[in-house]
């Protein structure tokens, strides 16, 4: 399943991201927010953000977002790693 998120044009126009980086930045912000809330594992958040784990961990540190890692996160990360082979 794939989901398309619609953002009203007037909202898009007020975002302070360079136009060529807009989609990437929105994916990153969504991934960070969902990870911070604990509803997305770190592996899936990296995939959504289009970042490596190292890059994602760096952004978490810059934003002082607490890292959490549960047994379920480990299972998700193992599954994700296997799917990338």
C-alpha cells in the first residue's frame, strides 16, 4: 500500500525549504516526528526519510530527539535489512 499526502498549495507556498528539496525535507520531518512519537522504528524512519542510519542518527542528535530501541525495533530493522539484500 502506498499513501499520497495532500498538502494545500497555500501551505506549500509558505514552507521555507528550497523547492528542489521540498519533498525530501517533508519526508525527513515526517520520519522524525513519527520516530519521536514512538510509532515508527528507526529503520523504517530512515527509509521514509531517505537517509542512512548514520545520517538519521546525526539529525536525532542535532535535534536532541531521544533515541529509543525496543525489541520490536530490532525485529523491524532485521526484517528491513533482509529486504535490502
